[in-house]
C-alpha cells in the first residue's frame, strides 16, 4: 500500500530548540498528530469518537525513528502516512516527513506499531471491522 | 479594530489532560501559534523572516487569560486575533477562542503585550515600518 | 502569607526556543508544575489523589503573567509559591521565578486563580476542609 | 557497562492524556531529559556548556522505543541510563524506565544513537576527549 494520507505542518517556535532546528520530542508529537489527522480526516473516525464513545484506545507499542536531516523554523513539511500491515489487533504504520514543495530527500522516517485496546479491560481487541474495511478496500 | 485574523485548531490528544479537557499550558501554546500564524499568513511576515534574517524578536512582556469554559478532545476551535493598540515599540493583541461553527460563548479570552526587540542588543526597537503599515492601513 | 513552597527547575532544551531563551508557553507549564509540586510535597495532597480518588479538579480561571527578564539554557531557577487568598471555592496564588543562588531581580511573576470543582458535576465546590486547614493553620 | 545514571521523574498532568496515562511524545521528552541530566549531573558537562561555549551539539540519529506498560498520573519513575557503545563520533545509549521503589517490570526501554556535531559546520566530529574519558575510565 502506498501513501494514504498527508498532513501538512508549519515548523514554528514551539518545535525548535536553541540550535534553531526541530527538537526531536516535538517530531514525535508531529508523528502522533499525523495518525490522529489520518483517523479523523482520512478514515473519518476521529480519536475522539473511538476514545470518547466507543471506548477504544490505540496505544503505541513500538516506535522506530531515523532522523535523517534537520528541519528549521519557518519550513513547511509534508507528513506522509502509509499502512504497512494490518494484524489481528495491530497496525504497522510508516510516516515520512519531507519538505513540502521541494524535491529533497526524506527528513525523517518512522515506523509505528499501534494496538487497539478496550479501555475498560485495557486488553487488546481485534481491529474494528469498519477501520479494517476502510483501510483494506481503500476508502482511498 | 476588529478581528483581523483567524487560525483554526483541532483539539487533539496532545492538548488534553486526564480530565479530558485542554490542559492550560497547551492553550498558551495555541495563543503563541495564533500570533505566528497571523505574522505569516496575515501580515505575510513570518517569525522566521523576522527572526532569521532581520534579527528581530517579539517577546511577550504581559499575558492575561480568562479561562471561561473548557474545550474537549475532538472539538474544532477558531482562534480570533485582533490588534488593540500599536505603541512605539509594542503591540497589544487580544485573542478569543470559540468553538468553530457553533453559536456558543467565548471559551477563552487572552490579552498579550509583545515588544519588538533587536536580537543583537536585546533592547526594544520601534515597531518596524512595514509591520505598522500593514496593521494600520489594513492589508485587511 | 509569605512563600510557602519552592520548586527548583533546571532550564533545559525542552524549555528553550531558537533565541536560546525560555519559550513562554513552557514557563506556563512550569507554573502548573509548581502548583502540582506544592500540592504533593507541600500540602501532601497530590493532584493524583484529588483527581483520581476524590474526583476533585482544580482548573484555572484566571492567569496573569509579567515576563520581566529572560532565562537561558542551563540556568537553575527557583519557583516560589505563596497563597494570596482562600475564597469559598477558590485559591489565589502568586508564583515568582528567580535565578537560584543569585541575588538578581525576579524573572517572572504570575498570579493564578484556581477553582475547586467536582468532576462529576463540573461545578465549583467549597475548598476541601483538609486543604483549607493545611493552608491556614500553616503546615507552614 | 551497567547503569551509570538515574534521573527521577514524577508523572504529572503535563505528561498524561485523556486516558490518564503518559502520552508517548512526553515519554520521548523524558528520554531527552535523562540524557541532559546525565551530561550535567553525571558527566559534569552540561548541554549548556557543550552548546553555548563549545558549540557542540549532540543530535539524535536513531531512536527505538518499546512501550511495555503504561504509567499513570502521580507515579514516580526512575529513568536508568547506560552507555552501550562509544564510536568515533557517536554514542549508543539505552534508557529504561521503571516505577521507583517497586519491584515491577520495565515500563519502557529505549535505544538512542547520538552524534557529536560541530555547530559551525554541522558535520560530525570525534567524541570529545573529556567526554570519552569520563565514560570509559568511569567517573562511574
């Protein structure tokens, strides 16, 4: 499966450290934002609905990030998400950040494993059927 | 002067605390984002240009915030900025946050005083002429 | 009442912006940390107990901050909290930040109004008797 | 080499999400804090000195995190850092988070690769001799 969702982000003061480049915990916040943005605007199933009404959480169990090149204050990045696998209870997601509108190498590449969890029992549950269907048949 | 710029924001996990409402330091980050968004997309003078090329910073000297009603995960807010005064070296800004697309009372009202500073000397400088003109003649 | 609690903080990368000084939303996070630290280590009533077991929240309703002088990466600050008033349902708190171990002027002065709220009804409740007593008779 | 530095952290409101557990980008901020704390209090070479005077930065190039069990508001964690390798220009670091004072499994395990960089040229430099010596001969 290729890229299925892109979230734009403008690098601002809140992202940058005294070296004038993005502070890496802020990149990880951007990774989480990309997943939320996809759930809401790509899948049409917001974290709020999953979390608030359906009592389903999607905690991360593994995160791997290659920080390839720095990003600076004022740059526009494109955060491209693709699904690399749908397991029984989990999703494998890759997110790549590039400078928007520039033909430049990837700045950052991340692999995330998320698990669907029932918030009452805090135990893994199967990937909800509507989420699985939206991913597999491609609402894309 | 009335509202001159509006920034939308979606309330996500990163903004919310265990009570499920926006954690107030995150609101203050949103206030700063609103000012940056106005400088970049309203005035057309990004923080990056002021900061990186022109070596001008705009630190805050006074902040007053009324937290009127809470905001929750998944809500869309509109952050409306207006200029309440242009001094010799400073700006007075008011920002109001409302739920977007809902006829509801203001959630949060903030007053900020920002001062223009030369980053070499760290002393106040006069509001740059292009910024003053853009505000007063209304590129709006 | 004088200062009743001091929280130390080391200014790190996470607090600082590209100008090398503390980014103001991070200061507001430090203000909140100071209140939590006082509740836990001063009063002996942690946010976790109030929040988790007693279902009491203490949202902020008004915040006023004077940013007097900047703080830099690597500095040690002392965050001094005092109670300026105990109302029926609210507390008035002042927090001053100074450079620790240096005879320098205040860097930042903040006034916060916090209200005690029942998390079930989300309505104000009277300041809990044990909190009021601990403040007034002075575990201090 | 075994654990060479431990930083304590109290889980507060700023770390937690609406599920009442630590939001994972905040864990990554804690990982960075642990490295800064070691540089300052373990090695005795603060980020501020490296960064401000010696113009050396230590950006991360690879991060791998296993999120094993959640942490909750009010818990005390111990963040244990060990050095797993010193290369020509890089350090491999492992950080494990456990609940302090409890005989419980690891909550989170992270591996970080950091590279020493000259801030003028932004190119890798050899691990500074004083840092290498402090690690290898064991100020520990």
